[in-house]
C-alpha cells in the first residue's frame, strides 16, 4: 500500500509531459528543413496517423525521419532513466548507472566487432544486434562471476565484478581497434551515443525488449522498494530477496542492452535523472519510477533537438549534449543539496 | 499449547562456519525473551536463524507449529517480524511511508493506495510507538531514538505475533534505551506479542524480559530461565568475565547488577594502566 497524497508527483509529471510535448513539436518542425507550425504541419501529422502519407518530400522527412527519431528519443530516455533508478536501488549505490556492471563495455565490444570486421553493412541491424548480444553476454558474465552461490555482500561483489569485466572487455576492444585503426571512425561515433540515422527499424527492434523489461521493473517496484532497505530487512518484511534480485538484474540488463543497442552510449541520463527524481520526491520507487520515465523522455527529446539543431547542419552526438547539459546540472544539485 | 517458536537440536552456522550445536529452545506465545552473551557467541546468528534469514546446518526450526522452510517468504512475514542490526541508510523516507512498507506481507496490490485496514494498522502502530506526531517528517529529521521507534512501528504494522529484534538499543543514548524498551514492553503486553531480542545490557534484560537465554563461546546455550535466577554474580563472572554486585531495585523489586571493582582505587581510576603507558612515551604531555 501507499498513501495517496502524491500531488507533488502529479505536478512534476505534468511539467515533464508539457516539456515533452513542446520538445516534440519543436523536434518535428526544426531542422535543416524547417516546417512552420501551421495548418500544413497538422495536416501532415494527420495524414501520417491515418497511414496515407506519400513517403516523398516533406512528408518523408517528417514521417520517416523525425517522427521515429522523436519516438526513439522518448523511449531511450525513459528506458535509460528507469534502468538507472533500478540499478541504483539494486546496488544500493548512488553512483550506479545503467552502464556500471559491464553492459556498456559488452555493447561496445559487440558493436566494435561489427564495425571493425565489416559486419556493419551486412544487415541494417547488424550493429545493434551485435551490441545487444554483447551487452547481455557481459552482464550475464558479471552476474555469474559476481554473485554465483555467494549470499553476502552481493552488491559489492556485483560492482567489483562489473568493473573488472568492463576493464577486460575495454582492453579487448582496444586491441581490435589497434588492429583495424582504419575502420574505427564510425565506431567512435557510435560510442559517443547518437540517434542520427535511426528510424522505424530501430524503433521496432527496441520496442519488444523495452516493453517487456519495463513491465517487469514496474511490477517489481514494491519489492525493489524493500530490497533497497537491505537484504535482511527486506526479507523480514516478506520480500524474497534472491529471486527478486535475480529477476530485476535480468530485466534491468535487458532494458539497458536494448537501449544501448539502438542508441550507443548516451551518458548521464541514467545517472542524473534518478537522482533528480529522488531529490524531488523521496525514495519510494512507485513514485520515482514513473516520474523518472517521464523526465528521462523529456530530457532526451530536448537533448536530441539540441544535438540536431545547435550546430546545424553538423550534428553533435546526443551523448555529448547530455553530458554537457547533465554534468553542470548534476553539480548544481550536488552543491545545493550540500547546503 | 503450541509453542510460538521451537528449535530442536539446531546447528547454527554462518557461511559454513559452525557457531553453536545442539541448540534447543521453546518459546511460548506471549513470552519475552532476551538473548545474551559476549560478542561472537552467535546471538545474531541464532536470531537470524529464527527469522529464517539463515538456514540451520542441521536440526529443525518450527514457527507457530509449522516447519520454517514450509513458509513462503510473504506468509512468513505475517507470522514473524524481524529487525536486523541497524544500519541507518534509508533516511529519505517519510515516516508514514516507511511504516506503510510493513504492510507489504498483507497487501493485495502494492501499487494501489492502502485499504482502510492497512491505513488503520499504520496509524495504530504509530500510536502504539508514539511516533504519530512525526508521520509527515522524513526519517533524517529524527534522532536515533525516534528512528528506532519508527522501525518498531514498521514491524508492528506487519501485525506478526512474533517479534525478533537484534540489539535494538545499541546505538541509543540512555533515555532512548529506556524509553524504547518501555514502549516495546507495553506493546508486547497489550497486544499479546511474543518477543525475542538480542541485548547487551544485562539490566535492561532483567528489567524488561522475563526470560533470558545466555550463549557462551564454544559452549552454545549455557543458561535458559528467569532473568533473576540465571544472572547470579557467580554466573556473570563465569560467562562475561565481570565481577558484579547484585542489588534489588527499589521500584520493581527486580534484581539489578553493578560492576564491582577490586579496590576503590580501581573504581576511581579505571585508566591507570593506560596512563602509566603514556608516561613511558617521550613528550606525552
């Protein structure tokens, strides 16, 4: 149960949704080809919703480039934030982010193999499929080595195993890059995190694992609430610690892997948004998780808009924008919370 | 009458390391029991085994007439509530929400606002522990003693007939210790709860628990009985290595213990050894 006096959460949620809506309109209109926000634009939207757009010219720009990219930014932002909240609660560590326990290193190695050894061009989804497998594989390895049969200091062991596996996979990737320096440029771009050139295919690829893992995380939120109090207290309150942790580690890994596979390494969202939500609303994950999803989605939509338009026609990787926006913001939170 | 809690020939172990063997305890409904012993004798291990946190290496633990391992985790939490040794990490919680977490074993749907029965349990637990005035404050604004009462309120909201507390008074000041134990005692008496608690303070144990179970290193349980009978000066000297005087409390009529010092000089200067050590050091002053 919880007490239903969460008016503050509703306010924050509404603000986030308004920001998202404004960002969404701007994302669809602004760009190298600017579309005025008038009757033509709304007609265009309506046509696409009915599935009758022509697929050429301005309609193609909106419906095959900007709309899928907007949706992708929304889902990636929400996914990263929810994954961040989940990892921070699971590991009881405020410094945890979705990439801490080897997910990003695994994804990078997978993508690296695809780029450096020429699989990237074989299928449109080669890179994301390889990144997805790499991320899941690395996390499974970390979980197996870190927890295994151990029952004490589980969170510490997970983090340590994650750091070690990440270091190893990072080194392995460096070896590959050293061997194929000539082919490394697209890999670097991918590593910085970007939504450039992503479309409906990536969206459809992201959707099933994202929906599945989000459903699991939200369903388990009350149990995760208990788990973040510590294993023994959680068990005393009736939470099956081992199975809850196993399920949530799998769900959070799947979520992170799915997101990283389509967007590369977009940093800071998964670290900053959870902190921000907890500062605003306290530690109850039943409030924090939905709010983190809304805030993360809005944040990434705005960040992606900036990434596309600030240095037009050059595009900045959105991961760079989130770090440039996120780091000062995070520091200001830090300074203010210290007062 | 079925015992609330029963341990038969249990071997206590933590991570394969055997701590005590042949532990047999029977606790009846409504009893208040203190587990005493020096550090490292397995008090916490015993309590965690009773709570189902640790599996005994051998032997059987029965809870309300059923073997412990037959319980689902949630069902277990409706029978026994457990507070492990305190770590104060979760300070962002509002008192009200934190107590409400104790309703988890009863909740039909954890995402919905509480049913009337849930809210009533929370408010009753808050009233019984005297935390009603702080319900809307975050835990971090409370003192250690107040927080400890919030923890107690949380497990009371759990509405389990058996309470297992591990050193609930350890980090509290004197006022906090006494008021916490008084609250605990009142709640157990009025609600008919069974209490098993690990304590370090022998006088608190005598004052507030009818029965004490004493553990000693290598020997397992060395005594189990009424506090005043068990804690004789001879016994305390044997198990805790401290010489004590025994007196009668003028209010309660219970016995209480005060440490004896071999000579008045020792009592006045307990740091004699330390000071002479200092004098040997150059430039100590």
